[in-house]
């Protein structure tokens, strides 16, 4: 949210020495940032623009994605839409697809369709198709609906396909799928970006108006996929609670989907997640967390979920809370031991969970909140 689009070098005075710092400033809101781990290149998804930067933040390429003609209820192709006007395109999802050298980009245009850009030059479009209809909607045209994603694999008929799992809240014009698995190539009846798993356990219907989800982060670790999000209590209470959910990466039906409420601060004051990141703690932080007695032994090799959250009534008041992944996994295992959810190898029989049973399980007294190690921002 800055007034100009430019690259500049500046010098910051620290003590007696001068440390050069580099900034890249976009004229439109930057929604997301990803980095290619192989090259170090950085990609920015901004409103109406995708930027490609060098590891030192030098601009290498830029592609303009909007404003373009669209309408809230438009179902592509554009020739079939009426009352279209120039609308901004909010790039909601960026994901590096290293195996074929592409950048997955999903914007708000046409209710959230995606494209593939060249990782080496984002000005080159590798794939775009607006004629496949609703099955290829991934993101959302609505500004307040967040989208998160992580790369994965899917096996069918002995073939392994590259896919990406998507967590998305619900807008009035969106599908009711909270989590979907999107394929990245055409195969038999499947088309690029189509959802290939139908699972009632992670759909919002018929609870759309009661439980509003706001996804903030997705990541993979040790054979599991995790989603971090907040959710309102019900239609009569707009108070949010923050959850981490987990499923087995090789679970092609989402039967292993399990949730855990995360608490942050005294009486869970910081109840709505804003942002998150998973990393190793430093030695001193690991020592302090271990000495707190809340998490057992934490070392500098223990992955930790770092989460920034705020109260419902004051977004300017934030806190950083930390949750070791091994503590999260232990709590999830406690939940699984009490309900009909399989681990990562399905039993001979599997209950066909309905959304009602899913809600009953995760809202029951069996689910205990995981308390955090808290650092207040002052």
C-alpha cells in the first residue's frame, strides 16, 4: 500500500556504521510473496500486477493482470457475460511449481481462475484457459476471501500427478469447498486446475452462514498437510477462534482431516490469526520454551509454528504466539484416539463422514485447545 512503483536503494544509519538496505515498492497492494528455493528469485502477487525480482530485490520482469473487463456474476468466457466493466484483478494465490518451471497464479478475475507463468520470465504466459467453467474456479472475486495453498502429489492408476491443495473461505458467489485438490495437467476427464477430490467433510454447506472461515497459511511437514485459519462461532456470534487442521498428504479422500483449536494470550485474547510461518527456533528461544515447562523438550531442531494474532475488537493490538509442531501433533493424536479418523493408512472400513459428524467431532469436548508461548508486541 505505497504511493509509487519503483525500486530504490537506501542507506540506514545504525550506530557508527552504515548498512545498505534495499526496498521494492509497489503502487498497488501486495497480497502475497513467494520465493523459488532453487534460484532465490522472489515473486510478488499485487493487485493488477505480478512482479519478478532477483534475490537482491532488483526487478527482472513484470506482467500486468488488470484491470480487465469482468462482472461479479460473470462465468467465462467473457463473450457470454453481460454488464462487464473494468475491474481490478487481485492476485490472491502464488505458488512455485518447480518441476515444470512455472508460477501458479490465481486472481479474482472470472471468479478466481488461474494461469501458469514462466518462472524465468513472468511476462511469458505458459497456460491460460477461461473456457472450462466453474470446475476451474480456484480463488474468489470477493476481496475478503483469502486463499492459501501448498504443492503436493496425487497418485491414480499407477501415475503420480503434481497437484496443489487449496484452502479457501466462502464468499457469496463461491463454491462450498473449504479444501480442494487441483490438478496441473489434463488427464482423461480432468482439466488443468480442476478439483479432483469430492469430500463432504470439508465443505461448508449447509453451514455457510454459521461458520465463516478465514484461511491464512498452509504448509507441509513429515507427510502431513496443515492449514491455519480462523472461524466464527456461529451465525449469532461473530467471535473468531483460530484452528490448525491437518490431513495426511497421501489421503485421497480427506478422511484423516482433524482440527485443533489454538489459544493465544490470557483467556485467548488474541483469537484471530493474521499471519504465520514455520521455522526452527534459535538456541536461546528453544531453551526458554523448554524451561517454560509447557512443551517438553524444545531444541533448535524442533519446528515451531509462529503465529501473529489480534483480538476481534482491536486489529492494532497484536501478539506473536509460538507452537512447537510436535506439541500440535501430540494433541491431534489425542483427538484421533477418541474419534473415527484414520491415520495415514486407512483401515478396511471407513465411515462415510458427513459434515454434521465432522462438526460434532471438532466442536465436542474431546478437542482441547493448545496453549501458546506468548510474546506481546509493545
